[in-house]
C-alpha cells in the first residue's frame, strides 16, 4: 500500500541529488547528505500549517485542564456521560486532543519511507548492489549513495551494522559507532529540549501543569529513540536530527509570534485610553471648557451643594436699565 509513497521519496532524493551533483560531485557525501536535509526541510515546510494548529491545540487543551478535571470529578462514576461532556467541552472550545498529534501522525509515513529508502543503501553479501523502487534508485546510484561518507562514515552504515557490511562499504567500525552515538545523543537531546520548550511556555502563560504521566513520557521518549537509533543508518539519523533542529527553531518563532502583542493568541492587552481630559487639565486655546459630569446620587445635579448656593446669576446689560428709568 505504501509502495507508491516509497517511490515518491526515492524520486525526490534522486532528483535533489541531481541538483547537488554539479556543485559537490555526484559521489560526494555532501551531495547525498544535503539531499536528505533539503528533503526534510521541504517536508517540514509542507507541515507548517499543521504545526501551527498543533501549537494552538496544545495551548487550548492546557487552558481547558481545570474544566476537564471538574468534569472528571463530577462524572467519575459515569464514563459515558463523561465522554459526552468532554466532547461538548472540546467542541465549544474548537479543539480536540488529537489535533496536537496530527503533525506526528503525518510524519510517520515520511519517516518509514525515508527509512526504507536509506536502509536499502547497502551491498548484498557478495558486495554487489541492486536497483530499488521500480528502477528509480538504480544500482549505480545505490552504490554511490551507500559509499558516500559524512564525517568519514558511509550514509548506509549504522551502529549495529555487521563487520562484513562495514568492510564492503569501506567503513571503520570505531568511526561508525562514534558518529552514530553522537548523532543519537543529539537527536535525543533535541527531542527533550523541544518538549521542555513548550512546557516552559505553557507554565509562563499560566497554563496547567503537565500531568505526571506526560512528564514521564518526556524523559522516556529520548531513551526510546536512543534504543531504536542503534539500528538507524546514518542517513536516517541525519533526517531525524534535521527535523528536530527545525522543530526547535520553528516552535520558538511561532510561540514568540503568537505571544507578541497584537497577534492572535497573545495574552497582552493594551490599556484603554481615557475617554475624557485628565482632572485639572486646562482646555486648549479656543476650545470650550468642558463642564464636569454631575453625580446622579446628589439632588438637583448640584454635587452636594444647596439649591441656589454657588450658582452664578446672569447680569442685565447696563444700557437696558437706563432706558427703563428714562421712560418713567
């Protein structure tokens, strides 16, 4: 079922390598290593919208933790009603716990396809190479990629490769194990740092504390990657290291962007400007003075003064009084 996907990954690697060959050489480790790195970056760019959705979903689920705990306490004896209330809560908030796993789920086929392609970069027992993936990765290309070296180690070699395979690839067992171990440690460390980065952001924004089982998984995952990494070829370790470094930088940029004032998801709110002039401020030249608002709690709108006291009485014009005396 996944064979067409394997063919597509092999086709992409071969064509990216064709673009790198005139610069670094067709059989150089730089051409094949950059083919893997550039393919990884292209895949991560395609997954960027899903990554943003993952960050938003994780933040929304963190904000819903108190309400979810209340529902769990209230309906602890009614699992069916609890599931209904949880679904209603997630629907109202516009999120669900599975959205945060979507980028990982999408990456799984890419990882297996790349693993399948790079794992085929090894010679047979008699030292010959065969064509793979419907002739896309021909025998000469397979041999070229298998012998291409990164830091003196062939891309097709792994920590657990047999001494016979390493001999056919022209690799040193010590160099292969050392480079594999370094890449595995960096791969596990970047996985740990990426998750800690998200936890620190949630804690700083006042989000809920990660449950104990998820904190345990945070420390277990790097160990799992370390165990399986012993069987990964150097090319697969390059892919995994590249995607981890990309995730660290991408996550830092997206979180900083979402937390900046004026952007969606920002908790910063600008203070509202006062609607009127400050108390005691003089009016601008030529502007009419603004009468202060009267208090509704005092009678007659006099702000606590007695009626008639403190009011200004309008004066009659002097000429008008003189005319009235003259008529008499």
